[in-house]
């Protein structure tokens, strides 16, 4: 049947080959059952610097947009796989947080401010919030910043119930090139874009 939406899946990546193989295999099967046309863009961080996930998101968006017209952009971690087909990967009237619960946290969502793992934007909403910040290096922080960017533009965040938006997270060790960002613990205010504009 004719696909209802054309969706870009943007995946930031570095040194997780096994995860990437599992992700591609599982996501092809999952998305092929959702009546959408999709393209997966793997954006690899190759330089020997601290990982910057948000820059890879922005690069992926720019490259995907230049290649073809998409109705929707999904920014997705490589180590997360959706468990329920009812967790639809297409845009509606609001940005969507996809990863509501996951096995590693016993399928509990601890905070409504959590906006990580996988998020979905229409091109209009992505450009309205000016994408993701390029300033945050290391693990964490860019999701918090994106959360505030969405709220500052008076957009609401859509989430399916945790029983639908549930994910399996692959086991992995700590990436030494992706240290925990102290902004998360010590400088949460610095993540707010209106208080610290770019």
C-alpha cells in the first residue's frame, strides 16, 4: 500500500558496531510494518574528541533534508529498540518523546522532563526550536536543553503510554570518549537555552 509518511531516522554513532547491526536489522523489520517510507541515516563521530551527540543530530538533519523531502525526523539512540508496533514513528501536531520506558529502568519513567533516547520532530518544529545545541560535549545534557527549547516555543510534548512506548536497551560498557557531562549534575540552569542563548 502507499506509505502515509516519509520519515528520516537519524542515528548518532561511534564504536558500537554490534549495536548498529542489531539496530538496523530490528528497525527495518519494525518500521516496515508501520505503513511509512523511511531512510536510516547513521551519522558517525570519527574525530578523536569527546562525543557530541547533538552535533551529529544537526548534521543528520541537514544531510537528510538536502537529500529528499521528509515529513518527519526521528533522532534515535543506537542502543534502543521499540517493543510495540503501536508506538508509531510519524509526526502529529506536537514533538514526540518516543522512549517513555525501557527495560534497564524496569519500565518506569522517573521524570516528565526526560526527553532522551528517541525524539521525533516535524521539520517545522525542529527549525522552530533551532535544532539541538552544539555546545554540550560528553554524555547527557543535550536532551535537557532540547526539552526546554520545546517548552520555550510553547509546544507540547506528546508521549504514548509507557506500556506502548517501551524499549529494549542493549547492554554496553562505558564509552571512555563519552564522559558524563557535569552540566547534568552541577549546572542544570546552564542547559536552559533562554538563560544561555547560543
